[in-house]
C-alpha cells in the first residue's frame, strides 16, 4: 500500500472510531457543554472535526502518492 | 390565493424555469443527460449531492424523530458523516472506472467489472425497486408540506400532481443539469429556512438553545441519551444502523451515478472533505423537534412537528418560504431518482434483455419517456398504497446497501467474482426480507439490513474464493 494511502486510511478511521465504536462510552446527557447535552456535543464535535481529518488525509495523499491519474486534462 | 401560496408558486416556477434553461445549449445524449458530460466542479457537485441527500425525510423526518424518539434521531447526523468519509476512499476509484469505460450507471459498473449482464440486470432491478418507494416518500412529503404551508389553499393531491409534472419537465429537457440548477435554489432556501427556524424557535420559546435542552432534561430525563423515548433503539441499534446506512448511502443508484458527473477524481475528494459541514443544518432541525416536544406535546404524527411549530411562531408569508423550500426539497431528489430509475430501465433492463442491438439514441429516447412512466407509477402508488410506504422504504435502504460488497470488493479485490457477488446479493436481500417479514427488525438489537449485509459479505468472499475470477477488460 502507498504511504499516503496508509496515512489517509488511518485518518479516515477516526470518525468510525469516535462516532460508532465510542458511542457506548459517551451515551450520557451530562455534563452539559456549550448548552448541549454531552452525547449530542460529542457527536457534533466529531462531525465538525471530520473535514479537518479528511483535509489532512487529502494533503498527505498528495504529498506521498504520485499525482492522480485521470484528473483534468 | 394567499401570500404563502404566491411565494411558493413563484419560487417553484422560477426554479423549474432555471432547470429547463440549464439544458438548452447541450445536445441531449446519454452522456449529457445522465452524467452532465462529466464536467461538474467542486461547487456544483457539492450542491447536487447535498440536493440529493437533504430530502423531505431530513426536513420532516429528522424533526419528527427528535420529537417522538429523542436521542436515536442523532444517527441521522452520524451516518452521513461516515458516508462522506467512505466516499473519500471509494468514489474516486468509481469515477476513474466510469471515465475509463464510459459508464453511466451502477449496473454498468457491475456489468463491466464482473463481465456479467445478468448481474447487471439483477442490480438494476433491485435499484429500481428501491427507488420507487423513496420517490413516493418525496411525493407524499411534498404534498403534506405544500398543503400545510399554503394554509390548505392547495390540497395535498393537487400539489403532488403539479409538482410531478414540473419535475418531469425539467428532468426531461435537461437531465442531471436541470437537477443541479434547481438544487442551487433549493439548497440556499433550505439552509436559510432551517437556520432561521432552528435557532429562532428555541430562542423565542426558551430564551436560548441551552435553556431548551435544560428544560427538556429536567422534564424528561434520559430522553437525550440512547435509547431515548424508544424501547428498542438502544446503543447497539444506533451503531449498527449508522454503519449500515453509512455504507449503504453511496450505493443508492442515483447517488452512485451522480459521482460520474464530477470533472475529476480530485473534485470528488475535495467534495468529500467539505460534505460533513452539510450535517450542521440537521442539528438545527433537531432543535425544532425538541422544542416542539416541549411546547406542543401530543401531536399525533411527529413528522408534523416542524411545520406546526413554524405555523405557530412565524407570520404566514414566512410559511411561504418554508413551503417553497420544502417543495424543492422534495423535487430535487425526486428528479435525480426518476432520472436514474429511467436510465436503469432503458439502458440496463430494456436494452440488455430485449434489444441488445439498440443504439444510444434509442436508449436515451426511451429513458426520457420512462421519466413520465415512473412518475405515474410512483404517483399511483402514492395515492393507493400509503401504509406500506414505510416498510418499502426500510427495505429500499436495506436493499441498496447490499451492493456494498460488490462495489468495494470489485474495486479493491481482484479475486471477487460474479458468482460471489450474485450469491452474496441474493443472500443479503433474502435475509433482510426474511427478518422484516418475520417482524424481527431489530434482530438481537442489530438493524436487520446490517445482519443481511454481514451475511452478504461473508457469502461474497467465500463463493468468490471458490470460483474462478474473470474480470475481462477491467484493468
């Protein structure tokens, strides 16, 4: 596997870990953070952070992998 | 004629005109009609994808779920995020295959990768059967929104029929470009309406969003953690449902097919990066559902929570904007659904089974006529089989999710064979139908579609390993 792809996959796994696997651990209403019940705050926080991780994955792929074939002519 | 109705009519007609114009200067061959000549950039892709994803179910259903079920509704913001993350890794490969082999649809992909027309027909059939209930759901939602928003000046049935004709018109003339342009108006209106209502309603009723949640937690402890107000939608249900719908999301024939419209694999990646931001408006829709629960408890149908609260708190002309946004929110996904269902029938079922020699112009002509046929079918069943709808829709999602192993293994595992994929697909669909019909969904706390998908993946791998692979001309 190319190095960039490996890094990208690791970053891409983050939402699956935080938004699926971790759910039993964060299934509570309190404490209230920024006015939101804890569970909703956790979910929203990771949803908003996902673009950051994906952007990092995008940059790393660009850096370590040879340029994309089939791009714009 | 009231103010709301005038606004709805003006916005909808204006958008449809924009949609019809969008296809004016392009020759309508299959390449332009179905995949927009593969020329869409990041912005238009984002608007189109968002346009398809943000359906009336998101609008009414998300607030309805928050209202009736509480925390389990949160799965709606999670699964989209998972789907976009997956799309970052899967869709660029799908796009490249599409470009290399000139693919237009999902069955095209299966036919080319596995060298089996029969498998393509099977995929097309499952796809069309899953699309029709989804289409029906959009029509039903639209009728409901327009009827309420216009203060019953237009009946639900009349609204559905009018919207159906208008949608068919811009799909017929402009194909996917029409959908994309109407999606621009729809996305802007929708986000504006949701932002105003989602923040405005809790603030007007409770002073702030935080206060609304505090009141809710005091009055109904436990409602905002799984399983919320439900007996059986616990944390394992949420986890399996998020995974299933997250994996299944891009397997919808229309969403999968839209990926081919992108200009490059790069466009798709950049689009995937920004997609999760589109989940934030759903959070605001939840706020409305929760507020409604506190100030208007006891609604017979939770899906009416959003509109009844808007009606209570905003002036009638504002209802016009919400109604227009709601109508377009149904029409855009409906247009893409009907477009792909028509292409599947014309290209992958009719041509493959009945007329293998048919030229492309015959296929596109048939596809454009099929737009009306499919809409009439959906319309008829909307009026006659209302109750079965929910079941059909559950089956639709569970059904399309079963394409996942065939797509992903097809892209990244050379050993995957047509026998493996066909056997897996039939097993998955069989398990899902069996469990739903037997009333065993959720099964041991897991979503039935997820159980089917697991069985499907196992069978696909096992059968593939014991058959000879022949991916003729794929690489």
